[in-house]
C-alpha cells in the first residue's frame, strides 16, 4: 500500500518502551555541523515558539517582530500566536525565494527581530540572500528546515537558529530539533524551553494508527475509511490552537536513536522515488514537475505544478478516487489571504501545487504502478 508517510518496521516498536534514550546533544548529532547547542521539541512549531521566548529572555522585552514567509501553514503559527506574537508575512516568488525587493520596502517601515527563511520541500532556500538581509537589518535568522532530511549544501550554515523536523521524514511519533549556531547563550535557550512547559504528546494514537496501516490491506482500509469526509483540494483545515505539548516525548526520544542509521538510505531512496514519479507522470497534461532539475538535497515530497486551480482540483480528486495519496498545501494565514496583491504568488502556489509521497518506505515500482 502506498502511504503518505513512512511506516515503522515491526522491529522499531519495542523502542517505544524499551532501550536507551539519548540526550539532546547526542540525538542531535546528525543534524549538527559544528558546535551548535541543541534542544528537542515535539514539533517545529514549538521550536519556533522557543526562539520567541529566547528573544524575550535575551532582550528583556515583550514580543519580537517575527517575519514569516507568506507561503506558510497557518496551523503552524498557532503556538507563536498563542504567545501573543503577530507575525508579519513577507512575500515569496513563484520560485519560493523571498522577494527581497519587497522585504527591503517592508524593513523601511520597521525591520524584523527574527526572520524565518524556509528550505521548502527539502531544497536549499536563498541563504545567501537571507544572510545579506540579516546583515542589513540586524535580525536573527532562523532557517526553517522542517522539510529537510539532514544538513546539505546551503542548509544549516547561515542561520542563527536552524530547526529540523525528523518526525516528518521518519517513522517517529514526534521530534523536532532546534539548533543554535553560537552555543553562547545556551542557558537562555534552555530557559526558553522550560518556560514553554514540560508536557509532551501521547504516542499511543500514532502507534495504533501505524499498526492499523501495517496490518490492514490498503483496499480494506480505504473501504473502512470511505465514510470519512475527505477534504477537497480547496478545503483548509479549521484554525485551532495546538495542544500545549511542546516537549519531545520519551517514547519518540528512544525511537529517534535509530534514525541516524536510516538517514543515508532514506536520502538515496527518496531521490530514486522522485525520479520514478517524474517518469510515471510524463504523459499527464496540465501539470509538470515543479523542480525540473535533479534535487540538490533529498526531496520531502514530489511536487506537481498544475496550470491552474481547476486542473489541480481535478487531479487531486482523481488521485483520491484511485486511492493514491495526494496532498495540497494545508492553508495560508488570513493576513496573506486578505492581501492578494502582495501575496499573489503564495496564493497561486496554494492553488496549483500537489504533493505526492516519495518517502523511503516506498519503492519505485510501487510508485510507477500506483501513479503511472
Ligand atoms: C515550512 C514549514 N515549517 C514549519 C512547519 C511546522 O512543523 P511541525 O509540523 O513540526 O510543527 C511546517 C509544517 O508542516 C512547515 O511546512
């Protein structure tokens, strides 16, 4: 069965309750490139919230001016909004790179304190441009590597902070690591994490879901879940606060110990799978691969760019009807949707991109058979 995310092996389950749990620094080793400080959270959205609290502690001031790219899931802004931050959204172009001309106009009204650059879909963002902007404005630069498997050229070397979300790329229930490049001030980062609270998510719903996905055949699972409302291409999930469970669960911490051994293989398989999908989808009309060149780093998803919103919605429904996993970008912030002139490219991307799985639990033959 083609699943949207990679499933654990049976041999991985005992690690939920048994075995060693690494320290923050030890577990972060594959993502560290230097002497960065490291703190783990359950999700990337909490890593971002921790940087906000770090800034407050460091500057003994109220909330920082935080800038996010406009192509950003609104759901992931919930923790920072709950902390009272009002993010400003800067526009990206259709190539997902920040529109530095507009950023400079915005900075003239008031520069950011924290600037987030996203490495979308695992591929390096414009780190050189962000480093220039950081120098000009004095902002702290946060590299959002939520989709990135591990450090790669152009990722993780320019930000003051970098966060990765291995829970998105590997079969672990939660886990996002926040790195601070200059380890000086680590105490303040730890204080920020403590301030967020000590609660962590329960892992048993995740575990049960994965067991069901492993044991129930795909066709039966589809029949069993057919009564459930499946969101359409244009449907945004309702905005709601995340459960206040910012910390890394002990169960996921134990499972994460096995991830470093899987990284190299995952990177190779993801590239092979992306190539297979590009081949399989060649005859499709009205859409084409978003990235036309071999990806610089391991892909997070295969991205299909449709000519228009109608084609994207039709392709989305057709794939869903065939039982082939497909996703749309979940939602955009109201600040973005309410200013369509400034945020035209983000809105266009939301309406025309489809995401197909390429994870390491799939084979190229499966993908060719499923999507070809
Ligand atoms: C670009 C980007 N950054 C950050 C996040 C937040 O990550 P998490 O789901 O781990 O909170 C997401 C979520 O999908 C994302 O797409």
